[in-house]
C-alpha cells in the first residue's frame, strides 16, 4: 500500500455501512466473549455485559451518517480499563469486529468506514495503554523519594511493560538504544536482547522517513507533545509490516524530556483486510475486471480533468450478441468461461494503451478512454474491441464465435457521468437494432428520441391501469354499393397532458415489453362490447368488427380462449368477428400461429392477413392458411405507374382464385376506389371514406360513409 493511499484512507472515514447487512450485536458479543474469556482475568459475569455495551456502540458508529471516531476510541479505552489487557486481546477483538462488519461493507466507501471503526478502536486501546504506562512511570518517579516503595513501583511498571498487549519501546535521547517489551520484539522479529543493542535508525532509517526524524526534535524541545504515524517497517526476516505508533516524551517535573516512549500496534492484517475488501467492492468476482462502482469513479475523475489540448474522455459500451444462446445451449459454466476469456482478451488488447476495461454486469463490458482527441480515436478503440470479441474462443472442445454491439460516446463537456452512460446505453441499443456486430456513434437527436421511447415504455403499465388507451373505429366499406359493413378497431393512447399518440408510437414498445398481450385483450373486449351496442341499436344492420392481433398474443396467451370468452360475454356472433394478423407474424417457424388460426376458423371467426405486401408477399403460402380476407398494403393502392396497376390487378385476381376476399387499405381518392371496384376488390378503407373515429360517430357513417364533418 502506498503511503499517500494510506494517508487518504486514514483521513476518509467512508460511508455508513448498510444496516440491512448487519446482524444483531449478539452475533458479535457471543464469539467475542468466548474468545476473551480464555485470555483475560475478567469474570464472565462482568465481561459479557461490558462487551454488549461496547458492541452496541461500535455498531452505532459504523451505521452513523457522520462518523465520530471518539465513539469507537472510547470503546477501546473502556476495554483496556476493564483489565482486558492480556496479549492478543486487541488483535482478537479487531478480527472479530472486522468479520462482524464485513457483510455490510459492500462498497469501497463502506470498507473505509469499517477500517475507520477498527482503527479508532485500536487507537483508543493503545492510548489507554500509553496513559497507563505514563501513569505508572509517574508513580515510579514520585516513589523515588521513598526508597521503601521504589522497588514496588518499579515492579508494577516492569510487569505492565512486559505483559502489555501492545509493543512498547523506550528510547533515551542521550543514548538512543532501544529498550523494548516482548510484544514489540516479537512484532519486529528480534529478541529483546538484540533490540537492546539496536538504535532507532536501525528500524526506521533517517533516509526513509526524514519527516519523522524532523518531528523527533520537536518532541525533545517541548514544541510537540505527541507524534503519531502509520508506516511500513522491515522485520528481522526482511518481511514488511505496517505499524501504528504513538510517540510521547516523558519529563520529570520542570525538567527536560527524560525518555521517549513509543506505543506500537501491528496494523498489517487490518490494512490488508481493508485492501482485500476494497478490491472485492470495486472488482467483478468472475472476471477480475473493475466493476460498475470503480468504473464510475474513474469516469468522474477523467471528466473532472481539463484537457488543455482539447482531449476528452470517451466510452465504448459493449454488449455481447446472442450470449443467452450460449448459456441456454452450453450451460452457464461455459458462459462464465466465455466471459472470462473475453475479459482477458479485452484487457490485454486495450489496457496497455491506458484504457480501462470494466464489466458492468451480465454480458456487458465498457471501455473508458480517459483522453481522446477526436471521434476517430474512439472509433478505432471500438473497432479493436469488436475484432477482439469476434475471434473464436475454444471451450470444451468447441470453438464459440460471438459478436458484440458497441455504443460509442465522447464527452461533450456538458453531460455528467450518469448522463454520459445513459447516452452510451441508448447508442448501444441503436447498434443492436442496426443489425448487431457493429458500433454506432452517439447522435444527440437519436438519443433524445430513444429516451422518449424508453420514457413511454416505462409509462405504459400505469397508462394501462388508468385505462388511458382508447379504441377508435375506421369504417370498412363495401365497394359494390359503398356502404359501411364493418369497422376496424384501432387503439390510441390519450395521455394525461392531452397528447394523442398513434399506434406507430407505442405498439412496437408494447410488443417489446409484452404489454401488447393485456392491451390486445382489452381492445378485443372493447370492440366486441361496442359491436353489441351497435347491433342492439340497429338489429337489421350488424357490423363486422375487425381486431388486430400481435404475434406475442398468440405466443404468450391463449388467444382462442380469450376470443371464446369475449364472444360469450357479449353474445357476439363469431362470423361478425375478424382477427387480423400481419404476414410476418404468420411466418413464425413454431407453427403455433397456424394452429391458433385453425382453432379460430373452426369457431367461425374470420381471419384476415393484414398489410400484405410489406413482408414476404408469399401467395403460395396462403393456400395453407385458414384465411378469409387479404388486406392489401397501401403502397399497392397508391402506385400510379402502369406497372403498379398490373401488380394490383394481378394480386386481386390471384387472391380471388384462392377464394380470398380482398380489402384495400389507405384508399384516398375516388379514382383509387373506382379502379379497385373494377378489378374485383370487395372492400376498402381509408380517408376517402372516413378516418378512424370515436364509437359514437359510427352510426352516422353507416348511414353515409362520405360524411366529412368528423
């Protein structure tokens, strides 16, 4: 550990531990009492209540928002004053306290709080020992006047000196030879006799710590009453340990310093534990890479530095493509080994250039480029990362080939760390949608659009609960006599701020999140309920009700059961319900859509293939479908060239040969309606007749589909 790092750790008391991670104080005082009972002479009836009190205070100090080192230091004083002074008592106490607090130290800042509590407890205990030593020595000096008591005082001091749980070293300023107790000698790896022939400079060379030697003179001239330092020293076996030392001068009344006394504690294990916990809190256990917490610390530091040459930090946010397939087919153990291999590769490829590679969780990695001069430099890093991931990884005799998508963002001087990573995240998913296996550079306008989409996605569940989605209806007109014979139910999102969103804004989001299933069920219910109301009002002219269904409604719910229950609930004839599925949804390889359509067909429900011409346009495949209606996409109708007209006429003719009625969408002019009627198209819908309207206007359109004051 570097001395600068240690100094920072000592000054930073960290953050309050997580209360949920701490057990009750009995989990500490039980083993603590058992461990000390065999090491000290305090009766068990006194020891357990004492430790209960101290454990509660130490726990409160660890959980306090503002850390007060006096609280654990006071506990250390009280522990010592209760005669818990046998060797190893302090060491055992610190170990058990660390083990008790460790589960709640889940971040680097909380690890620092754990270390602060331990350190303050040790300092309080050491200070109490030092004061006792000084008091005993003062008694010894006072007793010099009385020869009869002098030997007793010296005996008490010697007993304390020899049995202290902390190291004590005494130095005579006139002859700086060390006198050390057994604890200090064992701590430094020497015999007491050997230490009696050593000088201070043998343990702490002047050249290694000139600042400490300079303070020594202030102790001797009376301008400094105590000196505390934490630093490494070399043992006799050349091993390095860390000591926490408090040095104070001893003076006779009115005289110059008589002796210098140093009280030493070995804090090596404490600091090593702190380092281990900090590493665990800041690194991913699977790959050993820095984790999200450390990454954000480094990102914030990079963003805080001003690049005089115009350089700025940038990030490459990387997500593996299709990693779930590896886990599902080869197992999670193989997936973990793949992540470890890719982490090692990315680290080897990018860290030599000064870049930080971190794992954000799951199959996501991020590369921090602390200083980038331009966009091209970041694109180069992203390209190298993609190339590194693409190389096959051999696991259990198999070559696994995987790709990645990368979102690249360069700091613009305005975004904070969280906003920068949000931009990288949305840019990453733009790369996913663009085809995977590539990187995409951040675009501000695209990011705003993506953020808006995510906001809408997060608001949809509450909107569904509030019933903010409204159903409107577009007339289906029979071309032969231009009468309204049915309606297509369409959904809109009426937001609380008054904005009305069309399906193109939210249906794709609903399909991604699965909310299309409850939403589609609600539209089906509302459309059949409204159809019943119209039929009851005009029994002689019931309307066909056409409802759109998404693929996820078939895959994630029992659509047949939903339809049957709805028809029964409103006593709606199945032949007056039409279910619309797009051509691409029907091409699902599982076969489930086809089975569902056959069930619906057996019930008497009409099946329509929606937006024909936007997908595969596979007329041969239609022979195998229990479909009744083919709905032509609007671009077939809108085409004005002779070739477009030939295609339109051919499609209608082929559909008729397959016994399919044809409905044309997006009919906007009388000429389009005329051509469709001439070619044998059965029905049409579009703005030429009417837009989608609220349910209350449909009876008017039944009477006259050309009403325009809608």
